[in-house]
């Protein structure tokens, strides 16, 4: 076994690029583990947990650590990491930016026409960069997670005074005038504007609306904590007002995980005061499923909405527990609510009821279990399963359940061919597998191609997460 640790002083790359580089190196034959990360305290802890020696570094340094069968495999992994890291500077050089800017102020001096700043640095440094953008009068998308909630509140209050929007922190999906930032689907321009406190929830709505021929103009992500009691919906209310002022937006939808009840009431009151019709798609008790919300949006715009199981035959009845392996937390929580009505109690690492929460590696034999494998606690220093679905596929291959549910998310930022990763695991699992395929016809992975590859492996596929959950319940024996 060979271990290799390389340090590059003062070489910065954003977290998404480093995750892609780690995943690319890890996929080579003979390579057990690759960690390409900035040398923050948190990432140094991951190196220690992986058994790597800790080098002398500062948080501004890049560390590439490889564990492989032999030196040749380790060197090949390092070369693959370098190949991925070199892609972005080459693209920048091609555009004429020979020397990258290292501060928000420098970047804005170089591009004064820019109206939006994207911040993707370790969470502890994100506030400083984001507040610089706000004070410069720019909207800001904070892709970074791990930002202190007090910093989020302070940042959003300052943005309100400055008349700009803070999208995030932990904002994974934004679409502005059809241009995607982060994990974004390719949408047809249209009359809908989304305010999204859930990235994968927004992607589910984009996919369902795309299937109904309804286009999307903007998706304004606001961060998963925006509708919490602590933050109070500051960015959601600001985004609602901005979309209401856009004459090209004919309908607004607000999508989120279960919100704080008092904050939800505040948002509902603001929505009722808008000139533009607003559909509330806040997953949880008292709110519609995302599929029902998509149908309501389509109806209000005069479009026919019809979602069916596009691909694959209905599975034969098979009693047993349901196992859900999700990369999207909103998909997981929506399925929990549906299945608890149909098949009884569900256990989950993200269950809204703390009494029904379990760890992601717990084994409550015989219970229905739905896991959010994209939860922040499980993706520290690791690629999100939308980027690298291998860990989800490994769990699927060993699944012992009546039915397995999973979501496969397409679009920019996601794995280029997730069906190729999941197909062998579906074949090996030997149990019915239901897939929520989240995407649009324009996504680079190819919606139809992905669906047919999953069906050929033995899965049945829905575009609707809610319909997939209901089919799973019917397969194991719904009580409703």
C-alpha cells in the first residue's frame, strides 16, 4: 500500500472543483482514496481520519492525499487530480484573464458590469467575501456551507439595507434568466420564477414543469436555513418582492423543506400581497407535494399537467421494508410524509420528528428507512452524491429490502452519466428499485438516455418523487 501527500502553497481552488478532482482520482484502478482539499482545520481532520500523515500547512494551502495499491497507481491519481484542476485555469486563460483576481474588490474592478458575485470558499471565510460583495452593491450567491447562522443573519440584514439579495449560504442552485449557477438544470425560458430554500426541490419543480412544457425564468436560491426561526425568511421575502417586480414573471412559487410555522405565515402573508400569483410548495404537513404544486402552476398558466411512470413496468407486489437512498434532502423528506400516511412509521437521519431519527449507518431491522445521503454532515470533505453517486450505488448493491427508492439528479454540476454508476448496482441488488429521475430534456446527461439505461438494468422510473413513493407503497402493500 502506498500513501502520498503533496502540499502546494497558496494554491486555491473552490470546493466543487476539488470534489470533482477527488472523485476523478478515486475512480482509477488501484486507488483506494483521494482527498484534494484546502488545508482547513476540518479537512486536516479528514486526512487524520483517513490515516494520512499531517503536513505543516496553512488554510491557504492545497493538499492532495492519495492511498493506492502501489506508487504507479498513486502517481496516476495525482495526475488525474491535476488534469481536473487544470481545466478551469485553462478556460480562464482562453477568455483573456491571464491572472485571476484574489479578492471580490479586485474582481469587481476588473468586471464593473457584474451584478452577481458567487462565493465558494471555506465556510469560515465566506462571510468576509460575501459582505464585501453586498457593500459593493452586488447580489451574492454563497455556495459555501458551514457558515455560522449569526453571520448569515448579519449578512442578510445588511443586504436588505443595501437593496441586494443574498442567495445562500449553502445555496446550491440558482438560475438567472436561464443561466444556471451551481447544480442547475437546463431550462426553457418561461414565465415562472422560483424562490428556493431547497436546491433539489427547485430542481424537481424545474423537471416537472419542463415535462409539462412550462418554462422557468429565474430560480433564486436563498439557502436551506432561510425559513428557519433564526433567519426569519429575510432572503425569501426579498426574492419574492424582486420576482413580483419582474414583468416577465407571470407566476411565482416558493419551494422549501418544512419551514418554521411563524416564518411560513409571514411568507404566506407576503405572497398574498403580491400582484403576481404565488404557489407555496413548502414540503411538509399542510402543504402540497412538489408534484401537486407543479400541477397547480401548470393549471394557473393554462397548461395540461400529466405525470406518469414514463419508463419501466410496474413492479410485482413484494412485502418488506422500504429503503430510500436519496441525494436530495427535500426528496427524502417529501417521501417520508407520503409513506407514513401509506405504510406506517419511517426512520430517517433527517426525520422532522427527532424521535424517529437514526444514524445513516444504523440498522433498524424491519423498519422503513429513508436516508438523505447528501446531508451536510455526510459530505464534509467528500463529493456530494450528485457529483459522485458511487457511495449510494454501493449501498444499493447490498440492499436488503422490499423496495429501494433513490433519486438521480441531472443537470450541470451533476455526474455526467449517473445511470452508468447505478445500473450495475440495480442489477446486483435483486429487489425492485424505483428511481425519481430529476432533470429536463435539455440536460447534458440526456433525460431519455438515462431513463432507458436505468430501466434496462431493471428499475422503474418516475419524474415525480411523490409518485415514485406512492408506487413503492403499493408494491410493499399500502394500507390506504
